[in-house]
């Protein structure tokens, strides 16, 4: 009997600015993680890197996330800070695009207690900031 491993699927759900303090802009990032296996997914370590408009916006690491049920999904939401100058360049790109869309590239790595190798994912696309800034 062969066991096949289905990689978890990670996608960017939202990217919302919050408060600004000094030279840092706080943002809320929401990711969706889907488990495509018939076993609960226990994530021992989750790391991410998010580039927005080809600028490295944020990166970080989480540990001990809540397990994801078999064939289930969970959303994780976290606050991150980015340099205010990068935030201004991202906003400028959103304004120039006329529809408020910005390009992103999300790289993630998931370490599981029951799988020896980390699962990596690279996604890119566009996300709309238009409603956030009334663009």
C-alpha cells in the first residue's frame, strides 16, 4: 500500500492596513490553509514571506498552530509591521493601477509533526486594496 501525501494549500485572503506608529505601518494579514488529507494536520512550524509590488513587505514564523481537521481548512490572522516607505510605495502602486489592485508573492513553509520534509508553497496574484482606501 502506497501512501500519497497531499500538500496543504495556503492562500492570501486579505491584507489590510491598521495604525501607523513612527516609521512603521501595522497591517493585518489573513491566510487560509487547506488540508487535503484524511488525517488531521498538526503544524509544528509555519513560516511565510510576503512580497507586495516586488518589495519584501513582511516575513515571520509561527509555531504550535491549532490543528487543521481532515479535509478541512482554517484561517489564520496576524498583525505584522512594515516600513512606512514600503507602505507608501504599495499604496502608490494601488492608486496608479486605477482599480486598487496590487501584485503579491507569498512563499510559505509548513513543518508537520508527522511528515519529515517541510511542505513549501509559492503563490502569486493580485489583491484589491480599493475598498480599503476608497480608490
